[in-house]
């Protein structure tokens, strides 16, 4: 559902999105702004969503930190920080934005529209944070907290949370590749050994028909994370890019 470029939402569209978000805006201009990308700056008087993204990022950090502390009271600060980083990563926020179908409601300039801006990971993640900031300004912290828990934290924390306190090397590798316009990494299980209850998985990371690394783990997820860490270390060494 992509509307014509540079048009504001109709009342019907706003009601549809509010139903998806689970929040009725008392000041609908906040919602309009949260969906307005900076590529529309060429239109006189337009206010983009970057300030709301800035605010939403802070609200998200506070709400997620509180939720992690209440959910995992025995975790130390290091584990809490790693859990926070995984929950608020660009991949996590983009997935939440996609579940809410935010891409179809975005207001984009012609350049972004032509280059698939409605599906861009960073743009969707930013829009999700901007929505959180808009809800905070419209109705306060409790409303923003309810939105974030319902659309991001509850789905993440009621599923498999094993390894949440560990660094997300797969996301880090993917973002490193995306920032340099490289193809996505592919994970291939090469071997499974051991009895059913004590299997060891060997996973390789491939990118552009090139094997980057291989690692073992007691689960596919563990092996993938280990292989991604080795691949990222190898890439940063070979390019001299340590960022």
C-alpha cells in the first residue's frame, strides 16, 4: 500500500494505522511527522522525523532497560547491556516495523521512492523509533511503554531468549556488509556430529561465493554466532577497517 509521493494520510488511512499501532493520536500531526522522511525536505514547510527518532531512541532505551532489569534481576550490567543492544538493534526494530507494515505509510521523496526506501532496513528502524517518540509526545511515557512492549519487547522476550545476553555477531556482520554495499552473508551447516542430545554443528559463512569462516557450536545458532564473529574479525583485519 504505497500512496502518491508527498501526500499526507487521509483520515481513513490514519485510522487504519492507528488500529495497527494500538494508539489513537490526540495530535495526529505527530503521527504524520513520524512518517515523514528527510527526503521530503525539498517541500517547503515539511518537518521530518529525525528529531522524533532521536527522542524515540531514548524512550526505547529507557523502557527496554527497565524491562530487562525486571525480567532478568540476576543479570549483571554487562549482560543487561548486551541484551539491550540486541533488542534495540536495527535488525530488531526493522522486523517490528515490518510487522506493523510501516513501509506502506511512509512519506518519501522521489529519490527514496525510486530506490525502494519503503523496504530499507535503516529507514524502517528509524521510522519505528520516530513512532515511539511521537506516541510519547502525544500521550506520555506509559503509552509509549505500552506500544514498545506490545510491538517489540513482548514478542522478543516471550520467545526464545537463550543467548540474549550475548553479543549478536550475526547482526554486526550483516550491518558491516550492508554499510559497504556488499552481498548478504549466507550460513551453511556443513556437518552434524554426536548423539541426538549432544550434537555438535559445524557452520560456514559464505559471501559472494567466498567462504569467510567456519565454527562449531552445540546448536546451529551458537555455531552461526561463532562463525559470524570470526568472519567479521577476518574482514576487518583484511580491510584495515576496525569500525
